[in-house]
C-alpha cells in the first residue's frame, strides 16, 4: 500500500523506519500532554486513564529510543570486520 506524504512524495507504509515511529510517538505524547488536562477537567477522560495513557506512550518512546541506540549506524554497516 502506497501513500502520498505531506511533501508530495510517495511512501510505502511497510518501509517506515524506527525513527519515524519514534517521532510519531513523541508527537502524540505532546498532543496528549497538552489536551488531557483539559479533557479531564471537562469530564471527557478520567485522571487515572489519562495518566495511564501518557505513561504507556512514555514507555513506548523509551523502547523506541533504545531501539534507535541499538540500530547500527551507516558507518558501522560499511566497516570491514577484519
């Protein structure tokens, strides 16, 4: 399945990188931290649920950051082992 991105390029959804996933989780975490307090105040979301959802995204972000730390760099991939 191909999609057109915001800059007009076509991308294959299966080729998304860990960096793109990490960026999206970071963006969503920022949105939730901005919106959830208001939603709790309005009664649309319980404080417990809001806190739980934020904590799960923070954990996902941590896991993705660790995955990026473990991904080999371009230099490492090109280096000759011997």
